[in-house]
C-alpha cells in the first residue's frame, strides 16, 4: 500500500472515530510532534491511542476535511480543516513519514 493510501486510511478512520483502525496505521514506536517542539508530544501506538480516545474521538462533531495533499516519496503532507474541537474551524498541516506500510512519524503544524 502506498504512503498516500496509508495516510488516507488514517484520515478515514479519524473521521469515523474508529480508534482501532486509526492506531493500526501507525508503527508501534511512532512519534507525533507538535511543531515547534523538537521532542515528541506522543510516543508509541499505545500513547497515541489513549490520547485520541480521551481527547479527540470523544468529541462527536470531530471531523477533518482534506483541503490539499502533497506526496513526496514516503512523505505525505496534508492541509486540513478540522471542526468539532470547539468553536469554529481549525486549520492545520500534518506531515507524515510512512515506511513499511505504517506511519513512523507525524509532524503537526498549527497556525500559531
């Protein structure tokens, strides 16, 4: 499966709030960064699952709309519009590194 297909599978699971399918797209030792931090905000599939279970998938209106996607080898960069986190829309960019069919790292960029 291509890196783009893996990231799309992850986005689809996110929008269904399907935690098992969502975390299955990540490597066991995946790291998630919130730029500008240089240390991971979340490390490992278990920590990722616990965070998304407790702080994202418990929000019934949570939804990410893909605005634009760029693929460069094993890197996939998505510009998303996220609703359901609170009032209004959140614009975000996520850059994923996909290897051996799993997301190895994800870098999350917010406007501020």
